[in-house]
C-alpha cells in the first residue's frame, strides 16, 4: 500500500497535486475535500473519493498526509494550524513576510497533535529559497538576485480585471535581459524594481470601453504597475483564449560571489526554472515533500519544518544506497 | 571560540579551504597537516600551525572537524576511513563508481569512533548531485543532462603532458552549444559523448618536437580524446603562463520533465555554475559541510553521510529563525 494522500481544496493546485500523485507509484490519492457540494466536483482519479471539507476530521486515521491547496491570503493561515493537529500536512503558504508567524502557529498545532507539518513548499518559496540558502552558505561574500518570469502573475491579472471596462486580462512578468546579462557577467549591479522586470498585459476590453483610459489606469496603478515599464495590448476574447490560456512561469536565482585570500576569484551560481504550468510544477514539489512528511512522521518527528530543515534524500522514492550509486 | 578546523593536505584544495575558512567568522583554522617537512610549508593563516601528518592523532581532542584534502585515487580511500575514527571529517572523494565502497568503509570507521563523516563533497559530486536528486524527486518523468565546462580538466592536461615532446599543456572541456540549446528547448535529445563536449588543448612543445605527431597522438588517445572533437593549439610557455594559469571550471545540470494528467506540460530545471577557481569553489562547499559535520556531531550523530542526508539549514551560520525570515 502506498502513502495515503488527501487533497484539501480542488482548484488549479489541487488538480496539479492529483496529477503529480499519479506520477509517483509509491503514493495513492484517497480523497479530495472541498467546500463545494461534493456531487458537483469531478476529479480525475477514479479510485479516490470526493468529500465535503466538514468530513475531513473523520479521515484522521485513514490518511498519511493531507495536502492543503488553499490560498495564502485567507485559507492557509487558518487551515494549516487547524489540520496540522490531525494530519501530517504540507502547504504552499507564500506570503513571505508572514512566514515566521505562520510557522509558529503551525508548529504549536503539529507538536500538540504529534504530527509533521511542512510549510511554504513550492518553487518560491521553496526551491528558490533552497538555492538562495545553499548559495549563501557556500559563498558567504556575494550578492543575491532573484528574477521571476517569463510568467503569468495571477495577482496582477486580477488587478487589471478589476478595472472598469475590462472583461478579461492576463499579465506576464518578464525579467529584463540586460539586467540578467550584467548579473551573469559578474558585474554585481544594483538594480531598481524597474531595471529588473517589465510587465506585459493582454487585455480584453468591453465593447465601447475607453481603451486609453484603461491603459493609463493600468500603467499608473501603484505597487502593481507604476514602478515598472508596462506594455498593454488590447486583444479579443478569442485571442486571449487561444494564445494566453496557459499558466506558464519560471525565474532565476543567482548568487555572484568571491573566494580567495584576496577575494580575487569570482563565481556565479544560477538556478533557472522554465515551467509550462506553474500550479502543476508547484504541486510536483509539494508531493515530493509529502513523501518527506510521511517518512519523518514514521521516524517519530513532530512539529513544523520548512524546506531548509529536510534532508534531500527524504524527497526521493529511492533508498540511500540507490541514490549514492546512481545520483551522487 | 569558533569551530576548530584542521586541514590534511596542503595543495590547491587545502589552500582553498584555508581561504574559505577566512570568509566564515564562526570557524577557525587551527592546524595544517602535511606529508612534507612542516618547515618547508608556508601557509597564509598566521594563527595556525603547520604539523607533520604523523602528529595528526595528537590533535583528536583539539579539532572539531578535520578536512581531508588528498586525492581520490590513492589518498582518500585510505585516509578518510583512518581519520573518521578520530575526527569528524569531510572529504571530496570524487571517483563516482567507488562511492558505495568508500561510504561503507568510512561509515564503519566513523560509527566505531563515534564521529560524523561527510564524503564526496564539492560540486560534482556535491552540488550537482543535489540538483540531480531534487530535480528527479520533483519531476519523476523526465531526462537528466550534465555538462561540464568550460573548464580545465586536470586529468586530461596530465595525459597530454605524458606525451613525448610535450613540455606543458592545459586542456579545456567545453559543452557543445547546440546540444545545450536542444536540451533547453525541451527536445530531450539523445546525445553521444561527441555531441555533448568538445576538448581544446593548449600545448607547449619541446624544441624540435614533431608537432604533427603530438597532435595526432592527442586526438587519437582512447578514453581521453578519441571520442571527442578535439582542437590542439601549440603556444609558447610564456603564453601558457599568461593566458592559461587559472583553474576555471563549471557546468550545468538540467532536468527536462513533464507533468499533467496526459503529461501535456513541459518543465526545465537548470543549475549552472561558472567558477574562476575550481579548487576554491570546491573548498567553499566543503567548509559549509564542515559546519554541518560539527553540528550533527554536537547533536550526537554518528556515521557517514553524503550531501543527500544533510538538511540544508545545517550548512548555514544563520539560525532557523533567521533563515525563515530572510531567505524563505
């Protein structure tokens, strides 16, 4: 019998987790928990059940790990502490500034329940964090750079959709090629927000809407667009569906550092992701950490962890011996 | 008082470790152990001693970690098991095929001595292994690629130097740009040895030597050059010293994989190193893992580990709280 997994929340991320479980033969999806009417939710895995979220507690003995696929704004701050007392859990909490607080809440709940919780799993936070950390430990004297994109920012797309006269919209965050070139050349540039990323918007306007006004409202929107060089394209609903229905993303973490008695030698560490599907890739990371949560729990571990606290081998279905023979 | 470090073997790697310790304020180099006459060895750290390797055993209580900087061919297979019984040790054993055997020998010694040993630390094996492992755990369906270079291969340079009529030589391994392009484009090419790397040789010939014969001998040398497209340049000793005295290296680990119910989405994970000094960068990785060895030992751990077995946070001088607040 495989590791028994539950999914709480069946949006893009939950579906991504379902797909990822299928690619890992040591895991089995047992149930999906939803706030909607379970009858209305169609999942892909025939052998798994769809249950109302209110039934989740009854599954405490029937699941090895519950994967929490809610949003970071309002769902996870409540859900992760709540379920960490009952299940081993993994979440993708990504509000960087609130991670310490979330960690404390989840840790208390998981310790009380004798469970393992792993928070903030995905690629940023997650794999990007790991790469920042490894690179900083190895090159203590240096400079960090993180670039995001080319990819869809859901938050920025939503912000455009809230503008009067906008029917639909998709926003891409794009690293500035010249900035990247300077970093890769070891120039250690100081980069402003504007120098690091541009924003490209594809907007479907309502009939008769004032496009010039929409464009101006986008480009001057504080925090979202005003600090960036932003391009706005008006397209048809058909074009949006045809050319911009995917959820690609990616990005880079770089550390440029020096070694040597006189700091005479330069080094560059670059980690680069190009992702066709942001939620499916995030889900794939989460599923690997679900394996880790399960294993740690079988070893008697308790409490909250992040990617920093988990030895890499816990993520792999292979044994230590296999890993040393095939991947070291 | 910082973590007390000893260095055994004072070649390029040993000197790199000495430099790296200087960049880590929580560490202190106490002694360098050499097979040469200690009087003849000048180190850079004024506060550290130079001792003969025969005195190493007397330092068992005076060091927290002994870093073994010998070679993988003959030194480390003997030294690491020998010293793992007395000290927490870190080595950079890089004969991939013999790692399982080395692990077993070191593990037995370290367990007996109640010490922690971390073997095969550096960038390959080491950081590249980590990236292969993480990427495989996250994208179970996909294809791995490792490219090395542009960088100096010591083994290949040595092979050229053994040819009659050759005074000195330096060999660079270079990834084939088109192969890299195909991998990055998600084409999942099957690549032969010749399609992955080219080899570029800079050779100083002895006066009156038959350059055509030397070039032919290089290009047809089995295992080293025959399987590659090799370029040979004859240059003067002065040019070799001026243009090729560095020990740069680097390379890339890529994994190209798919996700989705029908495997419809592609993803690319790339890890890329550009290093001015191969030994200094390797040393920097080793020193971060020396911190991990020390910490694991203070927690009561015993036995042999590899990079797969060590939670990333152990490498950092920062606390878990600091890491979560600043790097997650």
